[in-house]
C-alpha cells in the first residue's frame, strides 16, 4: 500500500501505487471508503485522483459493490419545457 493522505474531512485515505493490485480486505476497505465518499457527492474522477487509481478502476469498484451511479448531468437533448402559459 502507498502513502496515506487526508481527505477534505480529515479522514485518512490510502493512495495505492499505480498498477498495484488491491485485493482482499484492502479492496473491501477501499470499496467501502469510495462508496461513502461517492454517496456524499464526490465524483468518480475526484475519487480516482484522490486514491491514485484510474477512473475505470473506481467505476468498477462501485459497480461491483452495487452502488447506484448518478446520471451524468448536463444539458438534455429533449425539447426545452416552457413553464409559462401565454
């Protein structure tokens, strides 16, 4: 495991060496930590950077642990709804 860093809440999070396998109890702990941070509003990209992992790794970790992923947000492709009646 790599060095430990603090997140915005002061909680220590481990940063893993790039390409290092994360298995067993370490993976379960990381999955739990990442899921909690994601539930608090952190993006997958933020979590990936904070933990020294790729976007795909963090996404996979969340999906493997049955976390409901948020939508992408941004503009929609449908017609704009008019809220005023003329």
